[in-house]
C-alpha cells in the first residue's frame, strides 16, 4: 500500500484533499500528522502555537497548500510581515481562528473527539504530533491514548 502524508490541515480540509489522493490510486492510504495540544487553556495554546504555525506556513510549499485550501486571506498578514523580516509581527498576525483550525486543543476527551473528525473525514491513519504546550508530554501521551489502552 502507498500512502499520502498530509500535515497542517483541519479536519474539514481532508474532505477537499482526499479525492485527489484516492484519484492517484484506490490503494492510497491517507496519513495525516495532526498537531495536538491537550491543554484546555485556549489562550496559552494559541499564544504558543502561533510560533509553530509561523515557522511552518511560511515555507513555500505549505503557503501554497494553504492558499489552495482557501486560507490565504487569513494568513496574508503573517506572510506579508514575514517577507518584510518582521517575525514578531508575523506571529501576531495569525488569527486565533487559524490556530483553532490547525491545532487540536482542549481537554484530552475533546482532543480525542476532534481527532475522530479527521478519521470521519477520510484520514486512514492519524499520526499525532503532541505539542506539550503547558502540559507534561508524557502525561499528554497517556491522556490521549484511546480510552481502552490507558496504563499500557
């Protein structure tokens, strides 16, 4: 089986991308790296996650991908500031809404439910990238485990 690896997209974006992957071959497996911050403090997650978003989404291939997905108007301020060399302004220009779309965050139960939305949208294999933003990484991993697997 061959796979298509996706990264930095929201669950609803999978519905737009999946047909192109499956068109390339019915045996294609859709693997998505999903950034997860199991922390219910939205302000803390948003403030910290914006640095990761700025670092990734200014890479040309990611910028083109998000332009194609229709997220360009929301990211234009970040891209413009980044091109001018103003990293601080670029981070500040990222709307909270973009963080909420691209980073799964909340309680562990909310995160698991959100990850399920990716599966329901067509992701065959969710590959979690845990962002320990304000939480212990080991505990976050345990907290995100499927409910029947805790303690293993």
